């Protein structure tokens, strides 16, 4: 095993990095951090693939439709990965972010994009019930089912997003468990569910990624990353940054970036009573196994 850290879920192709993306990626690679840029709609998925092809090694992509992009909704200005015009269906403002047009999942377009050897998974896809109506739930589920179908079609793992919707997510996945890759169904990114929900996802073949939030001081009565991380087997844990969001200690207040995944590895090592090297090697091997990456 090479001494490589792996940021399994990042967005270094988003507009937050438009002025210094190459420097950010070089900084990661110079520090032996490999990464997967994760698409959130068709434009950022295309950008993730484009960026991955600029680098002979160490940069990969997933492609998919984030549940919040299935309907018109506001997003902060850090997300958009390429220049997009109003004619393409987006209203943009450099100061105020942008309003998503509400994308309908185009199976054929994403399948065509998946033909790139740099595409290692489908997502981020799933359910997000933070702000929604019953109609939104229906739309999200329809898009999620199509992405499960595509992942099965091309034999790639899923990159799951789930917020306040784990019971519904698990119900859908259990109903389609025959369409999940055996043992390597994918990654539940930024996992913030219960131990019982984690157990069910483990049984379905999913791994779990943890990022900057796991380094924050825990507060009584709040969600405990420590409890879940200590419960999970080490062969089902991977590292992430979710950059540019959720910057880990000691860099809170700064824009997050892939090289900071090393701070997450330090926290996982502490919680699992492992050395940093053991944590690095285990979590990197997990990414390689799940996403069938050869380095």
C-alpha cells in the first residue's frame, strides 16, 4: 500500500475553487491525498469528469443528481462548477448564489457520461427531507430509483446523500437490494444516522464516510459521531472532506479543501485507537475496494 490518504467525497470542481482549483488539487496530490470529485447535477458531473481527465492519477469522479436539485431550490454561490446561462435554466447571482432549475434525471445523458474510465460511481444521490413537501419526496424518490437502476446497469457503486430521511432511504434500498453490488454497494456520505440505521446499511453492503463534523467538539444531547464511528467496523469507514463545506478542526472558518482530509484521519485514528498510518492505509484500501480503483 502506498502512503496515500483518500478523500472519498469532495467538490474541488465547484465554483468556490474557480480561481485556484489547480493549486488546490496540486496541494492535495503533493501531500499524497487522492480524491473523488462528486457531481450534484449534470453540469457539475460533467465538470467532475473534465477535471479528473486533467490528472493522470489521483483524481476521480462520480456523476449524479443530488436530491435537492430535483426541484427548483436555492443554493449558495460556492456550488456551481461551470459558467451557466439563464438560457440553460439557471438564475445566477455572484453575490446571492443561484436557483436550481429543478433537473429531471436524464438516464441516457448520465449513462453516456459514465463511459469515462475516470467515473467510479453514481451520485451523489438519495433523499433530503430538510426542507420539502410530500410532492418533493415523490420527485426525489423517482430520481433516486433511476440512479439505482443506472448504477446497477453499469456496475458502479452508489454515492449516497441522506438528510433526515434514513428510514425511507433504507426502505428503498432494501426493496432494491438485488440491484446493489454485492458487498460494495457504495458509500453513505456524511453519515449522521443511528446505530440501528448504520447496521441496516451495513447489511446492504454500504460503507460510511466521515468528514469535518466528526472533528468538532461533541455537545450533550446532540448527535454523536464518536458513538457511530466506534461502532462501525474499520473496513467500512472512509474519509471525506465534502469541500468546500464543513471544514475540520483546526481550520474551521476557512474554506475546506481535500488536503484537510488528513485532519479527519487523525480523528478517526483517535476514536478507533489506531495509528495515523493504520487509519490511512485502511480507509484508502476501502475506497479502492468499493470504487474498483487501481493505483
